C-alpha cells in the first residue's frame, strides 16, 4: 500500500510580531507515523495562510518504508520570513536513487547524490529566504516576471529531482550565518525556468553549511537600476559585519537608451557601495562580467562590453577590493570550448526541444545549466587561488578547475525542471 508522506513539524507556531511571522524550526519526516511527539499529517499540502508546511507546486510523491520517492520532481514548502535557514536532509530510499536538491528558484544545493538501495546519506546547507519588504512601508520594485517567484514569496521551498529522487527526512532551523549577497543581472540571477540558468544559482553547491548565498541579482539590471528599484536597500537592510557583497554589472549598463550608465557613473556607484559595505563591516568583492558568445573567424572572443571590465578593474585597484576577473576567465573558457562547443553552454536549441517552443532558441548572452555551472567553477577557482576569506567556507574535496580545459557538456546530467519558458530573460 502506498501512503502520502507524513510531515511532522516541531516548533511550527507562527508568532506574529509587527505583522511578520517569526522563524520556525521544522522536522519533516517521511513516515506514516508521528515521531518525537510531533503531529503527523498524511497527505499534507502547503497552503499559504492555512497550512504552514507540506508538498507544493507538483504532485506529492508516494512513500514506502519511511521514504518519499518519485519518478518525477517534487517540492516541499514551509512558511518562513526573511532570514537564513540550515536545512539538513537525509537522502536515499529502498531503491537506488540519484537525487539533486534545489532550493527556492532552482538554487543548486546538492548535485547528483547517488545512493544504493537502503543507503542513507545526510547533507546540510543554508538557504537564504527573502521577501519584497525592505522596511516598514517600503518594498523592492519587482518586475512583472518576479511576481509570484519562489525567490520573493513568504516560504522556503525545496525541490527533489533526479533519477527516482528520494528523501527520508528534512530538518529546518533558523541560523545566523555569514551571508554572501550578490548584486547583478540576468547572467547572475536565479533563473526560475528552464532552459535558462546563471552562475549565481549554481554557487551554493560549492559551499558548506556555515555560510549562506543570497543571490539578489535580477534580469535587466544595471547598477543604477539596482539602486532605483531599492534592491541595494534590501541588501543593506539585512547585511551585517562579516558578510560579503559581490557585485557584477556591465551587460545592461553599456546599452544605449534610457537605462544607459556612463563609465564615470558606473565607477561612482561601485565605489559608493564598496564604502557602504565596509561601513557595515562587510567585505566587498567585484566580479567583472563574462563575455558574450561572439567569435572572430579565427575563433577568438570579440570583446563586447566596451570599457566596463577595465573600469571595474580600476576601481578594484584603487579601492583595494578583491577582484574576480570572470571577464578574463570566460574568454579563456569560451575560446577553449570554441564556437561550436559554446553552443552547448549557451541557450541554443532547435525548435520543439521543449514544450511550447515552436521556434529555435539562439541566445549568445544567457546560459543553460552546463554553462552556468562552468562559470560558477571559475568563480570558485578564483576565490581559492586568491586565498580570499570566502575560501574557508568551500566544501572539502572540490577539484581544481582550469578554464582552459572545460568540462565536457555531459557534466550536467540532472533532468529538466518542470517549469519552462521560451522567453528570453528581461533585458534593457
């Protein structure tokens, strides 16, 4: 007999202070029996304002022998306010499984963890939850595409995907951890729909459970619009001493039109937020923007970002700020892949590759999951080579990465997420 997974929750009360829910600690157990005195609710489904935890978004998995396992992706959500939460999952089931765990809008937390029949493996990571509220009566100016996004709601959402993904239990607890805030554009953002992806949403898988990655980037942003839409205000409403502020802008700043940001203004705003971060005791880190997929006949990358990468390098030198030169690393990476190889890293797909995609996709700016993962590896390698303080939080056993010798496209074997879009991410 199959049963719905039972979710037992400890500390589930949502005490309200000034209209906001307080962080709650949950223990979610895939079982048909109550454990540890917690209430067991078979067949629970998450309902905002009615049910604070449960399966969400897609069909619930079935359970057997205390294991939630399915042939399809499945989701669990819990109501949580802004903050950082350590999540501890016990993976593995009665059958063999390969499980990938994502959080919120497709942030990669655990990649392709294989378990034998009956094997149990524990993994922990920290998830950053945010809402649009900045301060009393103030909100981030969200774009239409962000309304209803898993990155901006009042819950923490986890996804299980893979080959018969399986989980036995989930523990969620509020924590105070150093946080890496990332400010950037569509090449950094948590892309919430396939086949799009960006390096910011791949970064968490490389870090341990003593630090949080708060990817605040959004499609179409310039450094100036990041100010105007109160996205920097959101970051500075919660940033603390010991946190980090990564900034990567250029792709939209350079474009003519009303969104254009001149290089002097670009440098001025970089310097302003470097100073504000330091005033809070946080550590600024600059990241030059990666190149677009534009090659000469000889197979060399054509620079398309004008003077913006050099402007950021100048600011880094003048302000004595660590610089991750993703622009230079991506040149090496893309030239090593070549014009044909980079088609596997960017969003280039024939018509009808995905449902409701009648036209081909040919985007030379945005990446799929494989390309985003390779760029995230560049970021991690630079952190390690420069011996930045962030390196202490990297997971053990991460192999070195040489952009001149990229991984084969088959490095990304995770099945496609259930949410798809043929629409190019918003650009100015």
